[in-house]
C-alpha cells in the first residue's frame, strides 16, 4: 500500500534547484605550430615598416675553378649573376567580436571571456600562418618522391635524405614533417623510426635536434635516421595524397610585422560608446616565401595507406 500520494517531482522544485557553472571552459584544440618554429623567422628585419624583404641568393650561379695552364698568362675573372629572392608581407588576417557592457559585466564575475576568446583567436591566426608555410611545398624543385598511391616505405625515406645530402645540405638542420595519419598508420610500422615515447623518452630529452633552432627534442615525435620527426594535422592533403615534407630549415621563411616581444599576433580591445560594448580585434600581418627551393623534398604518400 502506497505511503505517499503526491511526491515532489523536478518541476515542483525548479525555484530552488541550483545551476552550477564550473570554473573550466572547454576550449578549441589547435596543433603545435612546428613548421614556423623550425624555418627561418625574418620578423626582426621588418619591425616597423617595409613591404618587401630581400634575401640575396648567390648559390644558383656560383664560381667555377679555373686552371692556370700557362704560368704568367692573364687570368680569367668571373661574375656570376646574383638572384634576388624576395619575401613580400602582403597578408593581413584578423578575428574580431564585440560584447555588450551589460553581458560583459555579468559574465565577468565568473569568466574572463575576452581573454579566452583572444587566446583562441591568436591560435587561429597562427594556424593560418602555419598553413601558408606548408602550402609552400609547391615551390620545391627536387623531384617529388612517391606518387601518392602507396604508403611510405624505408626506401622513400632514404631517397629523401639522399636528395639533400647529395646537394650538400647540413643534415643536422633537417627534419621530417608528417601528417598524423601517415605517422601513426604508416611511419610507426618502419623499423628505422625511434618514436618519442616509453623507453626512448630519456634519449629524446637531452638537447636540441638541430643547430641554431629553438625547437627542442620534446616537440619531436621521434627520430628517423638521426633526424627529428614532427607531426602536424596541418600537413596538406590533396584528395587522397598527403604532402609530407623533408626540409632543411633554410627552405622556407616568414616575417611578421608590427608586433614586439616575440609575439606573433596583436591583440587590441577598446570600449565602444556607440555600441555600449567592448570591441576586440586580434590580427596578424605576415608574408611567407620559399627562400631555397632546392632545400626540401616532397613525399607524396597515400593518406589511407597502412604499414603493419
């Protein structure tokens, strides 16, 4: 026999049931920006102005060795033409929003929402720069390895290394850049890869992997034939082909203008009386260029390929 006939239900208690807001905010995920940390950052040359940055090229046309077959004869001088490589700062991207005063005051008691959105916008703009750098793969002149119809194999890796070694590039300043799908589904299956996990962690944490760079070993996902392997979801994929790279750090360059203190984006906020709100603008001004088109190798791999 029922003891009660009219128990409280949730609807009856609406006036006293609290709603609790956690201190955390689930934020968007972004990749590590490994390529812009690896290649040449020329921002220091254009802090306050200038649109075109010149990087002279004297390696395309070089001297040749002459022979003095007859002693005392007149020498032959040479004047190989220089090549003017330029980087143009012609990209200006931004993210902006405005939040009304009333709403901003009410949410500010719990969250600094403008700060959270500024961080997200900055990462989005740095991702745009990363994409622009990866897109420079189309400028590389060494013959691409692979046609994009097969998974990676050990020979392809060695051919990529051989290409830059034959051109006398310092391999200690070279690195691989793979898409996560290629890294986890294919590259890990090769016996020559030494992944950055478990027993290899101590080896990976003992210094930098290339001379003159700021990227540390902890950022690499492994070592392949003595060179670091970096993984990024921003590695381009065209239809079914993944455009992975093996680069010397001199291959690509970029310059960011109008920021200081090592910052890559500018954050500006201003109270707008006509809107009764806080306007925020996060922007970046940059340019990218292939500085040495012979300093990188494109590895075309089947994105969906696997190596057991």
